[in-house]
C-alpha cells in the first residue's frame, strides 16, 4: 500500500454525502462498517450526522446526564464504530479528553443553531482548530482494488473528520434542520430530514413512544 507511514483507516464516506461527490442527499447517515466489525448496542447512531452522533454520547442532558464515553475504553470503541478506525490503539487520557472536548464544542454550536441563535465565537474557533488537523489521505490498493485512508496519526485524523462534518453541517443549508428532542429529559440533537420538517423526537421508538404514552395517561386522568 505504498511507503506512507502510519496506521490505515477504512474508507469513510461522509454523512449526508452521495458517493463522495459533495452533493447533499436527504437520507440518514449510517456508519460504514468493515466486514470484521459489527455495531454494538453501546452507542446510538441515529442523529443523522456523524458530529451529532458524537454529541449524543451524553444521554438525557435535560435531566440526569449519562456520559456513555465514561466507561473504560469507550472513546476508542466509539471511534471504531462511528468511523471504522479498526486498528486504533487504546487512547491516552489526553486523547479521550480531546474527544470529549470536541463533543462539547459540537453540542454548544449545534444547540445554538437549533435555536437559531448566534454561534459562540470561542466554540467556532475551537472547532476550526480541530478541523485543521491533518486528514487521512485516500490510497488505492492494487491487489484488492479497494480504497483505504492512511493517516500518520489516525486519532487526529478522526477528530478532523468529525470537526469537518460539523463545519459542513453548521455552515450549510441543513443547519436549519438541526433540532433538539422535544422530550424534556432527553434533548438529544438530531437532523430532521422529514418532508414535513415536523419531526419532534430523537427516536419514535424511544422518546416518541414515551411522549405518546404520557399524553394518553394525561388525557385519561383529566375529568
């Protein structure tokens, strides 16, 4: 695969992109897994964008926040599942802290965008700085005729890819479709790609079902 050093990352097609051509398509983002990887039930990947999936690793922000990246080894596992960094070694405490810092930067900016508020300048600066890390470069393997992304530092390349996705989302036409889950104790951010633009919950099976159940019980309690 050439003489470029560093670890390799599987080819990653960015969220809401069509075959890497840059044309925005209105379909939910789904992580791309290699044949040797299977998604677990540890993380949720249903926000519609990679960057919002990272923000969603703190659940129930509106009530009792639960950081699913706090478990030992969870940040590295999330990167493997979200981006497909198969051979990423265990992260150092500083690397785990950097991933969490990017998460909170994205949360701050996307929350502001969902409320049609001014984006905090300090958070924008942080996001831009992270996106400036060296990205992985595509390489064609002659034997398998497959594309791999090579990076001297796969971790920094992964951070740059996530930050780049956030910049693409926040600076594009889809910014107005960022919403927060209407369930008060959840507030997960997601991309509303419904035709009516009236999606209210992060998941109909989760918060939507709970909200409808609460409304049903409230109607039957009222005289």
